[in-house]
C-alpha cells in the first residue's frame, strides 16, 4: 500500500470516527483503532491516526473510560 493510500485510509477513518462521536463512544473508539498505519513511513498518516484515537478518548467522560476500554476486543 502506498503512502498516499495509507493517508487516504486514515483520512476516511478520521471522518467516519468524527461523525460517530455524537453516538456510541465505544463504537467510535473501535473504529478509530481499526487498521492502524503500522510501519507507515508517512508521519502525517501516523499523526492523523493518533489524533483520531485521541479525539475519541477526549470525548469520553473521565468516569466512562474504563468501561469503554473494557468493551474493546483483545486485538484492539
């Protein structure tokens, strides 16, 4: 997969996750963690992916973080 494809995938995921933030935060976090750009050379894609995950965590009430993390599958 080319760097441009990786960045495009991260942008698409960021947009989808952003639209999920008004709903179920556990689903949004799961989506944000899907197909991370592991080993990608494009730092922009890696940064965007990190910001996407952090945007979900920032949107979660502090008291709900443990519950939402507990809902994640082992591979996430």
